[in-house]
C-alpha cells in the first residue's frame, strides 16, 4: 500500500524525480518540493459532523 501524497502548494498528486536536484521528488505541475501526506481523517471527521447534525435535526423534529 503506497502513501498518498499531495503538493502543499497546488494540491496535485503527480510527482517526478528531478535528476538535476539529485533525484529529489518535485511536483510535476508547479515544481515545488514540499508535499504532505493526504489524510482521510478530515473526511471521516466531516462525515461525523454531518451525522451528528442529522441526528440532532431528527431529535428536534420528533
């Protein structure tokens, strides 16, 4: 299983190895070398918030 990475500047997930920089990984769209791991915990917490709101609305209606 590979780690999903995204560019910190443009959000792209396509990277290339730049030979002029000694094989350093850079973004193929903007050329930045700063990236972060794509986190799915934000999506899980977002789903949790929507679920909590839906339950609260359901309780208020009843």
